C-alpha cells in the first residue's frame, strides 16, 4: 500500500459518518409515517366494522317492516282489483238497468209542433223528410274505441272525406284558425313528428268553432262575419257558410245561414254556432236560435249551392249537449256532464219519421279522457272520428235496421 492509502481511508470514513446519520434519520421518519398509516388503517377498519354492524342492525330492523309493507301492498292491490271489478260490474248493471228502463224518449216534432211559428229562412219547415237513398240503419251500440294519438289543443276536428280518397286525413286544430293539416295516410298522422308529413291548406277566412266538414273535395265551414254572433253590429245574428275547394284553394261559394239569433247549439261547447254533418243522405247543419233556446234545430243543406232545403225543430235539449252527428237522416245528440264523465246518446230525431223514439237505442260511449269537442261520422266506414281534449279517437259503430226492436 502506498503512502496515500491511509489518507483515502480517512476521507472515506469522514464521509460515511454523516451518511449513516442521514440514513438513521430517514429510517426513523419512515417508521413514524408507517406507524401513522397503520393507526389510520386501524381506525378505518374500526369504523368499517362499526358501520357494518349498524347496517346489519338496520337490516334486521327493516326486514320485518318490509315484509309487513309487502303484505299491505298486496292487500291494497287485491282490494283495488276487487273495487275495480265491482265498479265494472256496477257499470254493466247500470247499463242493463238503463236498457230495461230507458229514459223518457224524445217526442216527435210532428206531435209537438202543429202549425206553429217557424217559417223563417229558406226551405220547408217541420215536414217529413223524403229519403233519397235506401239507407235504413240506426245505431245499436258503440262497439269499440281506439285512441290514435294526441295532436293539437283541447278543441279541434279530424276527419276523412266520405266521398274523397279513403286514406287522406284532415286535421283542423282550434276553434279560430285558418290553416288545416292534410295527411296522405293515417299512418303518417300517427307518427311522432306528424306535422312534418302534412301539407298545409290556408283558408281565406278563419273558421269559428269545431263545426267544419270535409265533403266531396270541399271544406265547408262557418265564418263569423264582422259583427256576427258573439260580436256586435248589423250582422250580430248571422253566420256565413263558406264552401272552399281544397285542391284549387279557392272559395267557390258562400251563403248567409238563414237563421236569426244564432246561439251555440251545445251547452258544453260554447265556441260552435253551427255544426255541419254528412251522412248517406248528404249535408246537414245542427244549430240553435234564441227563438227556442232550449232545443236544437236541424237543417238539410244543398252541398252544391248551400241553400237550405228543409228545417226541423227537434225535441233534443241544448243543456249538457256536447256534440251530435247524423246517420241515415237521423240526428244523434251526445250528452255529458261538467266535469266530464261518460258520454251518452240521450236523444235522437229521425227527420223521415221512420225511427220512433221507442226503437232508438241510447248507448254509452266508452270511458275516455274528457269531453267531445267534435264528432264526425264517416258513412263509408261507419265510424266516428272524435276529438277529445286533444286526443284523436275512432269509434266503431254497430248498426241495425230502424224497424228492429231494441
């Protein structure tokens, strides 16, 4: 070993001393940190054990309560099912009792009115109607109901043209509007974004109420002229009928309806002053006037000229009436309550006199959402198209001969 070796050893020893001291302090620091971590882990383990014990106790306490709640829920469900069955049975019994003990039938106009006043306007009044077809059917019952969708506001009208394309759907939303939706098929109308599939037809004058009608490629509707019903002025007692060509989008004819002092015919539908209807015989109008503000009137119209051919004072009351329609020359008036409940045909009037009140069925409509804003009969399908608080509904009807007993 050279003379420099002891010197190197001394230098190494002088360096190792501080390093060993630093290592010792580092080891002590790490031991303290590990001890703190072990203490925290122990605390977490104790808390977890305590929480697990509390959860077990809570579970043991809740299990009996859940079993009791489940038993009570099943008991309530059974009771609800029992009540629902009783209600359905009660409704069937009420329907049976109503069938066995029907309401007092409407009195024929010819027996009620004999030569009294009522010669206003055009056409004959309170004379028997001569049928132009061999249609001799009446309603036996409302067989089924199908809710298509919800479109538009609470009041409106949707229908088909009984003389036009069988698939095309017409939708007129609202009681004061000037734009109709036309759908090429029923399937397009039932889509979620139905309005995108529709073409829009704008009429020159806004309609009033929900009494519009599509018939033979034309839209027939009532227009309130300035100062018409509901307003003030010289024309406050008049209403104008418009015949609008849907293809050409032009007004081809118009006529002032020959009745003074018009009032809403339906006590539950205050926005409609004249309700147009179509059946196997042609075009009809349901209305009411101040001259007899308790009952409805019926008129037969010429679809070509809008002239009034005949008029009748019916025994059907306005009070609680919500809508009406015509089948084979017979007016059927639907009544309800406020708030709305189950609607029912409570009055019918056969303009030809073939259907006597004793033979007229007075069926209920199925339960649904609210009150009918409009009802449109399609003679080709023997179905009713209803607007019920924004829901579009189809009613299938079961028919029978007018001469058959109920």
